[in-house]
């Protein structure tokens, strides 16, 4: 296996360093959560260290031990299989546990996705730290439909603080966003994260700016997010918990003020429930596996089942293991075909 390093962690190139199923892990591959939206994750890493990051991404990560990049041809092969199984109009959403703009062949990926029969919408989620006009033009030419732009404040110094990165310049991000709206076919949805007590007053400014430049040409213009604590995520100092009721009251006041819908559901994006890829392993099942790569987080290892034609990646947690080791594990979680297991 390659011993390449990125941000002090091992960089695993899936499809070159290791041959591993692209269903089963949360940090890379394809995720089907039982709707006509599939999540596409070609990379795991990020250049930012946002103080609220739910996945502990970036140079300041404390929990990660490995990062991943997926070979394009392999990724497209798995996506085609998932879309064929879904047998309905699909949105391919490139979201990652890092930032998809860092994928070395992102325009090619978008083009390949748009060429797959059954995929009707291709979108991506990003803070756009590395987005340029040149890249925006290439993504537009490839057929990208929408950018869900995570922009949490318009204030330059506060943005650098929130993104945990001194060089992050929200003004440059705004300039590129305005270019995209005015000069390309790509739609933009502004998706700020509300951090109670931190950026409450910034949300109205983001709405006013978005309305002024004309976001939301084909899709909802805004998708304001509620901050949620995650086990391995970062918790900003001074953040207070906000109930869903309080969050919705906050949004309703802004809806009334600006005359724009902010409380959305899946139907606003054409998302509907569909049949999900069947589970292979039930919780409690014992499986014989081989360890083939380090896991995403510390004390995790990626494994593949032995002697099975139809396979999934299994993340084994709980103790130090070695590459190439063969052992029996017990499945402890299988939600959405993301498998976690412990040694038996």
C-alpha cells in the first residue's frame, strides 16, 4: 500500500492502493439512504478547519487517521450500478466528509454523472474556499446543476474565524458566487449554518445578499441549517443549544420579513422515498473479514468479507489490528448499508 501522507494522515487511493467496495463506508464511495438522492463521496479531505465541523475535517483534525481519494473510473462504475438499481430519476449529490472541490477530476466526474441514464440532477456541497471562476466555468460546461454553498457570514474576519483558517476570504467566495449566478447555468443555494449566539445577525445579511444577486433560479434559494452536536465533531465556544421549535420560529420570522420560503422539506428538491439497496449483513451477524486499509478515524480499520461475491466495506472498530489480518467480527450497525463491526 502507498504510504503517501496528507495533513499528517495516511492517504489511501482507492482503486490504486487498494481494491475495496464503494458501498459500506461513510467517508468515501456511494451512499443510498432510501431516496432518489444518492450521495457521492470521491474524497474525504478538506483545506478548512471549521470550528463547528461535524466530521472533524481539515488540518486541525483530532480524530482522523486516514484520508481517501477514489479512482474516477471505479467510482463511476459503482454509481452506475446504484442508479440502475434505483430505476427512477436520481439526484447525484457530491457532498463528502471534506470538500468535493479538492477532487482532482471533479469536472470529469460531473460530466460522467450527467452522462448516466437516470441521473437528472448533479449537485455539490462546498464552502468554496478553492473555487475559482475558471473552475466554475469548467463545472458549468460539465453540466453541474446546483452548488449548495455553505457561507456562514459575509464578514471577512468572522468568516476566517468560523472556518478556522486565516487565509479563507469570504469576499472572494462571494465574487465567484456572483459570477456563477450571472454568467453560468449553475444554480446556487445558500446554505449557512446557524450558530446561536455566534452568527444570528449574519443570517439576514446572507439572505439579503442572495436575493440581491439572484440565487435560486431553479431550486430553493436558501437552505439554512441547524447546528447539531456530533460525537467526533467540533463544538464552538459559547455555542448554545437551540431546539427545533426555536429554530423554526427563527426561520418563520425571516420568511415573513423577506417573503421567501426558508422552512423546506425533501419535496422542494424533488426528493422522494425509493427502494434502498438491500442490506447484506444484519446486526449481530458474524462475518469473517480481512483488514485491507486503515479506517477513517482512530481505532478503526477497513475490512472486506472473505469468500463473498457481493461485497461491502466493513469498518472494524475497537482495537489495534494490522493490514492483512483475518478475523471474525460481529456487525453492530448497518444503517443505510454503512457497516460497523467489532472483533469477536
